[in-house]
């Protein structure tokens, strides 16, 4: 029996469309990353639901109709309607686990158990969670088999830590960490971060020379320095940023004790996490939530404005939005917003950047045991020095809260970094625009 070719073609298209829809987030229609809180969703919607439930937030519809469109391509989503849709598609409030709070745990001290039921399309490795302890600064990250997952696609890791001794006593019983051993790593990294800021001013600011030099903890840019981002210009400046990252590594005493393979691993991980975190802190320092400011002083608008998103010869506005708008929203909700909530200080940011780099390097199976041991001691040193860096007037309770909340940032940063790598793999695979070849080598784990 003969069949109509046109009919067969239409049937094929319908099946393909159905297969694509099967992996959509049921809330915003972005690509789903798994089952979060018993509903198929993307990581951004899962993070939104987790925060709303954990912090007990109640929202009001922006137009009062409770029927707003919830679509990932929209610039701003109604929180009330988004929450309503999360519940409608099956997300369960009771799946957000919140341990009982002691007097020490007054801020964002919660964890989640998303119960991801992943298949090969969503991901490979299941999220592992442990309990967080202020008394123990190190984090045990899950080991990933090399044959199962590329090194850049490491799964999200909990920022929590197995308690060595539960902390339930009042402030008077909180003991200070022992004094810093060897060298004060935090002091070394703070000095280098100030040098990096000075170098950025010299390279990217148009000012009188006298205002360019000088090492301070202030933002390297002022509002008059920044301008809408040109993607081509930023691509051309990437190697400058990589050079600054390499200089950061060179002032780290322990780096020179690693073998050559581990040194390259450190460089690659620094390239990833510093590229992700530096713009977040620059944006925090400028205090303008409508602008996400990159390391070269270029910014993209985070609201209705098209600043930084305009058509360019090498990449169109639509392709910019397609690639980077979902990633920007992820960075904003999971990292930048938390920076604003904590009002992260310069010293805390320096500590965070060092800790997250060291933790991710030590989680890689191929890194030598000697390097892992050094890294664990280095993280311990950073946390001790950060604790002692707070003024005595803060009190032990405040110090414990601040350090605890910094550790709570690690998990979303891990997740967002994985998303960052995946996005740029797609850019190269589909040849959407030409990325810097050296940066691609770092992201692709090439020698």
C-alpha cells in the first residue's frame, strides 16, 4: 500500500516536536535538567521554588490577574504566577528540606533534597547532599568517574559538610579556629586582587593617569567608566583576563609545589571560576542591578534595555539573547542576587574565589594525592584566616554566620559553572559565533 510522502513528513515533524517537548521545563519551557521537587523543570525554576519555600516568601501578581505568561524568553517573570505554576505542575513544598535552626543558624541555613531522577538527556550523576557544619571548613565533594563525565561537566555539589560535632551551643561556646599556619594565604590573595583591580583600570579606563594607579579595595570601575558591551571587544580581551588569572596563580605559594599536570588543571579551573565570579563582584561593587559588568568594563543590561545586546557584525542580537540571556538569568538568581543579600565584602569575595577554585580542583579524580592534601590544608588556612580577619567587635556568632553563608554559595556556583561550560560547548558545536581559541581549550579540557 502506497503512502502519501507529505503525510509521512508531517508525521515525522510532529514526532520530533513531541520529543523536544518531553525535555522542556514544565514551568518556563526552557530545557529541563531533571526532576526537581518531584516535577520536571530547569535549574532556574527549581532554584526559584527552593528559595520561595525556604524563605517563606509570598508573592502578589504584578497585574492582579494571576494569569501571566511564564516563559524563559521573557525579560521579567511574575513571581506569583511562576510560583503558582510550579505548584500546578507538581512541585512539592515538603520536598524542600529545612533543618531546625539554632541560634547560630539565623540566616540562609537550609539545604535541599531534589531527588533528581535523571536520564541520559537530563544528566548523569545524581546530586549528593550532606549536612553543613560551621565547625569544619572543608567540603567533601563527590568523586566523579572520568569515563562517565567530562571534567568540565562536573555535577553540582552540595556546599554542606558532614558534621564532626553538631553545633547547638550558644555563642559563648563557639571556639575560634586556631591561628593561621604557614602563611596568611588570605592576605596574599587580597593583595593580588587589589593589583588585578589596578591593572584593569590601567587597561580599560579612559582617565587621567593619576587616577588609574593605586591599589585599593574599591571597584576598578566607576559608573562613568562602563559602557555597553561589544562582544567582539570582549573576545579580543579574553587573553588579557587569562593572563591576570595566571598571575593570581603565580602568587599562590602552594601552586609551585604541584606537578605540571596539576598546575594545568589549576589554571583551567581558575579560568572557569574566575571568569564567572569576577563580573558578579564588579557588578555588586557598582550597586546597579540593571547592569551586569564584565571584566573589561563593558556591561549588558539586565532589564528591558538593549544596552550590550545590539547586533554586531559577528553575532546578532537574537543569537546573543539565545545563548547568554538564560545564562545571565541563572547567574543573577543563583550568584549575584546572593552577593547582594550578603553584601559580600572584598575580603570575603577573595576568600570565596580561592576556596571554590581549590575545592573544585581537589574534586577531580586525576589530581594527585599530594596536591589534594595540599589543597585541603590551603582551604583550611583560608577559612581560619578569614575568621581572624573579621573585627573582634563582630563577635563569634556573627563570624560563624558570615562564613556559613559564604559556604552556602558554593553549590549554586558549581551548578552555574557547569551550565556556563555547556552553553559554550553549544556555541562552538553549532558555530553560532567565534569564541577565543585559547579559552575554548580551557573549557574543553585540551592540553
